[in-house]
């Protein structure tokens, strides 16, 4: 009996072992493989980033600047210096400004200053084989000593060749020429969405590479540069840019520099995904002039301009997709006046360069040759015309503008007290009356001006939505594709009757004006 029990136990154990061994021997499914075009594409993109970084980094430098300390800190919330406390010797007002900047009750501000003490760091890149290095003006401004550190640790003392605060561009130079310059791209050919890399020394960490895309182009009214009459036309990118990146290159996927990193929009002084770079087309033009002459001589034609919108294009009888800028004022005795330009002309080209927006047009003209003929293409009365124009120096031309529109106290718009012939455009929400010498004198208008004074603007009307106010002056009405001067109520009524859309040229006593399109509200 015992023997049977033992036999049975042995049989059970043997069977269990056999079953277990068979379970162990079962085939295990193979692990999934990451293969396919998507993985190949990702690896290729990664390799591309590595290739661009390897190519660009040897041309990028760290710029260390020493400045004399002032009794009052000029930038209490600037970048981190290498030595010392950036907040030493802060005036109470500076401290208040610092708190405002830090807590930022009014939204994000623009950060381009890098230095909070006697020392600080920025970035730059080798521009040519003569030792010239391109960077920002605010990186080297006021520097007593500039030391450039190359990618391999080599250091060299640099001198300032020239600076241009109006574009925030500067050129410095070192004696060594063993480092290759970065090839230049064409920022005019950039498109939103293109991949880019930013290289520099954020917070002093040299040879830092970040990546992103071109977020926007032609940022010209952000108020980044506080210099009077600054020339802004920034590339916006979400590539991480931080204090210390200023002056470093923004490059495309071919390793070509397409911009100089200059500023960030931020509420905390660190990257928020909104960075700004100076287009290389503008920067290299300025750099070449600084290298040649040590300064920049700018040109101007002598007009006040405004953007061409689709609504204005329709009123002027041209294709709504047309790129251009509208002439608002032509200043006396300027190149524009001598070339025969008139209010309402639509400028589409300067030489062979398209007038894509006001800032780009102004910037290109400013860096063109003075006292040499250029070809200006424009539209007048629906017809394409050309004119030869010889530019004047910006200082001389701007002086002409100042003669007419110098800095004055701007009177508050008010309702006219004198009663003259009136026209009520009820559907547009605007009432006008003839301008007399007495009314003109009361409101501060120049004696030679003629037109219709806005006497009333109705609430919640197209005129109010367009920003029109009582006290502004209408001098021109666009009718049948033409810009027509208007002086009397009768003439104004004839030009505006039976129209569902109107465009006026409106100005204040102390400013250049603008063309304002209005449309009747659609009836339900």
C-alpha cells in the first residue's frame, strides 16, 4: 500500500514537472519593432540638427563686457554678472521699477539688456575673415573692455568698429582670423513655420543650441527698441532665447545665419517662447556700412506712409492681394515732392524690392544710397506708374517733416461751436461741417488746410469703430479709384452720396493723417 502511495506521488510530481517544462518551452511573441518611414524621418531630422549645430558652433562666440559701475544702477533687473550682486547700490526708484518689471501688472515687457553690474556676457558670431564679429549694440554699449571667447576656449580682446542703436546692430573686431565666418542666408525669403536654431550664451552658458520655428515676420510695431526713430522689422521665433543670447545667430537648416537674436517678450525675464531677431538682410547692410565708414548714413524720400489693407485696396480699385503702402503726406521740397508723388499714391516697389509693409519699405529706403537715382513703382488712379527718385539724407528730409509736424501739445478733440454748412452721413455715423479760418485757428490747423471738420460721431457706428472723433479734419475723399481733395459741404455730399463704402483722409492738427475706410452696416 505504501509502495502504491509512493508510486502515485512520484507520478503526480513527474506529471507536474512535465507540464511546467512544456509551459516554459512555449513560444514567446516577438517584441514590436520600431521600423518604418516615420522613424527614418525622425532620425534624419535629428541628424540634420546635429549637423547644423556642429557647423555653426565654431563661428559663435561669447562676449564678456566690463563696464564702469555707476552710482545708480541703470538696469536693476539685468542679466547675471560673473562676479558680484547685480542688485547692489539700487536706488529706491530703481527698486520700484524692478518690482513692476518682475510682477508685471501691465503684461509682458521686452528684455534685451544683459548686464546688471560691472560685468556681463552676450553673444556674437564671426562675420568675415578679417576678424569682424557681429553682435547687438546693447551688448557692447558703454563697454570699457570687451573679451571674446571662441568655441575652443581661445580668448581675444576686441575693439568696437561701429554701432547703430537705431537697429541694435554692432560690429567689433579681433586680430585672430582662424575661425570661419557664418554664411549669410536671405531673411527676405523666410517663411513662417521654417525650422531654425538659435546659438549663444544664455545666462553665461556658452555654445548653447536651441531650436524652434519662425513664428512670424515683420514685427515692426512692438516697441522693442526704445531709441527715437528706431528701425524695427523683427523675425519672431519660439526657439528658446534668454538673457545672454543677445547678439548670437539665428540660423536656418542649411547653417546660414538669417537673424541676430536680440530680445524676448517676457514677464519673468526668461524665455516665454516669444523671441525676436534682427533680419540678416538689414543687419548685414548695417554691418557693411559700419565696417566701411564707422557709422550709418540713412536716406529718406519725404512721405508719411500707412499700410495698404484689402478694404483700402478695394476703394482704390486695385487687387485686394496687392502688396504696397499708401502715401498720406508728401513733405515740401523733398525727393518725393520733386518726383511728383501725391497723397493717395500706392507705392508697390522700390527698385526691384516689393513694398510688403511700411517698416520693410522704410528700412530698405533708409539703407539705400543717397544722391543716386532709384526707380519707384506706384499706382495712381488705378494705373501703374514709375518715377525716378533721388534720395536725400534722412536728417535733411526729417527736418522738412518737422517744419510741418513738429512736437506740439495735441489739443483734445471737441465739438465745434461755430455753425457752418453741414452734411450728415447717418448710416456711417458721422456728421461734418465746413472748415472756416476761425474754426481752423480754434483747433490749431494750418491756415492753408481746407476740408470738412468732423462735428459729431455717433456711438456704436462705423465711424466710431474706425476711431474717428469730433475735431478731426477730412481733407480727401476716395471716389472712383481717385483721391479727391474736398473743401465744401456741397462737394463732400456729391462725392459721398449713394455709396455703401467710403474712404476719407483724416488728420489732426499736429499729426500726419491716415486713410480711413468705412462701410454701411448690413441690414438684417
